[in-house]
């Protein structure tokens, strides 16, 4: 149940007594305590930076509907697909594809891929497993960095123009450490490699906390000057 604020009468009666930042002063909680202006945080916006590869960080409802040539799925060394939504959208066929790969040795920190069948409902054309954890699914940051770099180089080599990453935390690792590791790896490879095909890297997630963590570290790593009015969008098919 939503709690109502006793200090709200068509507007907040306390704001006139407080020196609030503009975004807080303009915010209207509509009497809902959980939306109180005194506690809300301003969303961080991704700055625009001139890089070899365009990097877009965005919260979306369904990452598998983002238009990109390649999907990078963070996985363990057993290539276990444990996302019910992904299984549904791949007609429960993704695991069989991964099982064929692990008939040969799978190395930590490496990408393993296959072409996406035309009857699957995901919008990406190439499925890439990024091995960033062992069987326990506990994330190893060194393997995250390795998998990121190797996957980006591999995608460019096979002719992909766009690549979709998800947070490589596996639901077990600190999202700040995860975003720092992934973005540092992207920054390093963008500094050193001359790309022939790859033009865009998407980093997409379904929750705001992860989006904000990635944007914060992107802004720190890739630039320090915020340019207002530069909205970054992702094409998603519903």
C-alpha cells in the first residue's frame, strides 16, 4: 500500500523552506512518500564521447529485442542457459546449441559462438557465449576482462557491425565492479585496435541500478565533461 504524506496539499508545503536542487524542486511526489523529492536521486545521463566505437548504455524491457548483429551472453564454463525468457525466445533450443560446443574443451575468458536460427524470436543474428565464470557461476573479473576483449576482436574479425553486451555479474557479483571491469576492457581495446567492421557496442539491462552503475563508470572512464541534451537511444522491436 502507498503511504500518503501529511505535508502534501496540492503541492509539497515543505519545499519552500528547503534549498533543493532544481530537479528535486520541480519533482512532484503527488503525496506518495516513496516518491518524496527529498530522497529521490537524479538519474545520471550518458555523456557523448568521440570514440572509435559508439557505445550505448540503456535500460530496456527485453534485451533480446535490441537490434544488434551479435548477442554476448555471459556464461559459465558449462555454457548453461538459465534465463527462462531466453529459453522461451529460442524455443528451448539454445542449450542444445551450447551442448554441442562443450563437446570440445571450453576455456575461461574466451567467446564461443553460433549463428542464430531464423525461427528464434531474439533479434540478434549471432549468439556469443562469454565465459566469465566456473560451474558455480561466481564471476572472475580477470576472465570478464579477457572475454570482453576477445569477444570484441572476434566480432570485428567475423564482420559484425554491432554487438550487444549485458552486465556480466551473473546476479552474484557487485554491479559496480562488473561495470568497471567491462568498461575498462572496452576502453583499452578501443585505444589499441583499428576496427574494420564493428561500429556500435550496446550495453543493455532491464534494471535501473545496473544502467546507472554502467553510465557512471562510462562517464568516469571515457570523459569528464557532460554535454546536456544528448539523448542516447536503442532500437527495440516489441
